[in-house]
């Protein structure tokens, strides 16, 4: 029996997108890679080499585009002129032919832009284990090179062309003085921290060095793309690129201004969640270390019992608290306090009297807060997780059939 899909959330367009960043142009075209006929080749180009930092999947079966992009970033010293992306095919587990195809994609773009091939990065997303239809990819790249533009809609066409099972487009942006921070991403399933199944591109025009971008990358990822969870499964193609065209003087707090853009994108991934109805942000504080805090958040976020309770708007604090108790390294678990949507439900080893009906009603929100407060130190962590719905099972049971 088919389960009705939950309503697709509608978010207003972001005020800025990738092409709002000074010096960037983009394109997204239909090349026929996807059976649906939807856009499937995207191109992002800078007027001059950008500073770039990259974070990639930890999966041992990393896809050919991941391997090549890592290699190109190292060879170029973090200078990037363009990023080419295809969707509908992951080019993963495709052997030496997949590696050759990824290189050909970069070479085709580099030749057109007259830049070193190592200044072109490549990303792919879609079904694993299928060779790329290179005739279609070549035609798509050529069309994207011709159609690229710096208008706002070009940035959205880029976004459309990287999407796969996404139920809605994911973009975020902000201005800070003269500086623009903007990003887009795709991702809905196979999501777990330490790079989730996503492609994410966050760009700014602040003038910062490659070293500064690399240092900021992991801090920004720790509260965004490495702090989002859907189903305990990371994939083969996960890529997060942080880019700067270096055209505007950098404010001292540029990293703090950029982080909320990345976190909003990560929230949108969790909100999609292939059937999700809400995002729960788990905040752990007072742990003995950040590592312990993160372990606590991960245990809670990964629990099927927790996530089904969230879907059912069930304030079943026992599921949350018992998962905390499964984490090694707790020194004083008896001092744990648990708050759900700001409502204290547990303290010092026993439940706190609360209105269950009111708590359940509060849990129907699209953005739910779960706080876990310890009294063991200053360690803290943040993790965003989707709920686990009937629809998630159906989507993933029928993914390739």
C-alpha cells in the first residue's frame, strides 16, 4: 500500500544565491542523464581563481570525482577556477573508466576556460555503480559553458541541476556590509555526520587566504554539514566546497557570518529527509568534553525509537534519556536534565511533572528543540536530525525499483 507523502514544505527563495557573490557565474542544463528529463549538468565559474577548501566523504569507496577533486585541490594549492557537476549518476564504483570520465569532465571545462585542469573540480551524484553516459555529459558541459550567467536565476538553475531525490531546492544567503555569503546544496537521504550524502557549495567574496578557508572549513562544518543526521548512512560522493572570490575586504567576523548560511543549508537537508516532517536540533552542554557531547548527540539522533517518537509527537523522554545512558564516559549521569521544546521533562534521575498534551502539541512544530544538560564540564555539541516517518521506508524501499 502506498503511503501518502507528507506535504512538501515551501520556503521563500533566499535573498542571495551563488551568483550573487561577486565574480561568479553559473549554469544548469538538461543533458538527458536523468530519465525524468530534469536538469542534470551544472557549472560554476569564477572570473579568476578562487580560494577553496574541500571536505569529502570518509567512505572507503569514494567516487571517482571525489578522488580527482582531492587530487586537484592538492595540486593547485587550493586555487579553483570552476566546478562541474552532474546529477543522476554518481560515477562511483565505476573503476578506471569512471576515473577517466571524471578527468575528461574537468579537462573539457579547463580547455574552454583556458585554465590549468587542476583548477577545475568535479562532483557527481545519483545512482552508484553505473557508467556515465559521456556523450550526454559532454553535450551538457558544452551547453552549460554557453549558457552560464551571473544573474540570480542562473544560480538557481545550477541548484536545480544538482538535485536528485530532493523534495525542494535548498539555498541560503546573507549580506554583511559589502560582503555576500551564499550557498546551495542537495541531499535528503543517506545522511550522517562526518560528511553526509550531499553536495554543498558555499561561496563568499571576502578576501581571505586558502589557509584561512581551510582553517574555517572544519569549524563551519562542525555545526552544519557534519552536524546533520537522517539515517546513519554516509555515501561515496559527499562533497562540501567552501569558496571565496576574494573581491571584498574581509570583516574580522567573516567566519561567524558565514556559518549560519551553512547551518541553514544543513537544516534544510534534515528537513527534507525523504519523508521527514520536522527537524529536531539536539543541543548537548555540560559534558566532560566536546567529544563526549558529540557522542551523546549522535546516540540520540541515530536512535530509531527516538526518531519515531519525534514523528509521532510523543514526548517519550525515556527514549532520549536511555540513549544518553548508553554513552561511555559519563561521570555524573544522575545530574542530567532533559528539556523538550523548552519543557523540562527529566531531572536528577526522575521525570519532572509536565503537561504531556501540551508537550505533544509543541512537538508538532517544524523545528523542535531537544536539550540535554549535564554537569560534568564545558563540552558541548549540536546535531540536527530528521524524524522517521512511514514515507521514508517507502521511498528507500523503492529507490531503484
